[in-house]
C-alpha cells in the first residue's frame, strides 16, 4: 500500500519494540505507523518507547483496536493520527500526507469516541464546579472516602456523632446520592476526593 505512492519511502520495519530506538535514531523517519499489538508490546507500550526515543516524530496509530480506553490513552501520549486496519489504501496514504503537512488523521469512529470522552470530561468538570462543600463537609467527605464510620469521623474532627450525621446528610443532598457509598463514588468521579 505504501510503496504505491512515489512520495512515501519506507525506511524501516519492525515487528517489536526492542530495536525501535536504534531504528528511529538511524532512519530519520518523519512519520511512524505504529500498531498497538506488537510481538513484544501490548497497548501503548510501544508508543511510550517512541516518545522516549524521539519526541518530535509524528505518529499514526495503525491498529485493529478501536476500544475507547486505548484511543484515549494513545491521544494522551500524543499521536497525530489513529486509523483502523480496515481502512483503504487511499485513506491510509491521505492520512500520511495530511500528517506530513502538519494535520491530523482520525477515522470517523475514532473521532466519535474521542468526542464522547471529551464531552464526558466536560460534563464531569461542570458538575464538580457546581457542587460546593463547606470546609467541614469536605473534611467529613474525605473521611467517608477513607472508610471511617460516623463515630470515627466525630472523634477525628472533635464533633458529635449527630453533627457528623448532619454533614453526611448535606453531602448526600449536594451530590444527589442515595447513600454514603454512592456519595463517595460520585465525589471520586468528580475529582473531589481520592479513593483509598
């Protein structure tokens, strides 16, 4: 597929990542087509090796994996394109030329999953900005997240158990949670607390 285009020159080919840093240093490639499942690496391990060896090379993921987690992980490590192996010759070569010219190349299904992910993150950010806790509620919530009982929380904060129950009630209302576990789960998703 690649050799049919006179403007594309294949300067190296590997089935694993062990010799990848050496090849990248010698080949002076502009773009690397990278599968996410190699003989000796799975997921984005090969992409991490590429980024450690050469930071400015353009990378197009060319794989059969279309699950959202891999797409997001690859995007966060920095890629210029993400194509699925079912794409045609014209799409692959067009992607290479587009990336060479400074653009990006995303298959529509990949772009859709990226947009869904960004929309989820945006919704979570808006939700976390809309929920405000008092200093005491935040302290109680952190202790809830660490698995403390109302009595433990009261002893830690030097307040009565009934006062703890009041704060827990306020936290549940603000997070629209049915119970303590759900409240902690929602708060963790919003980035308000970290689960221990």
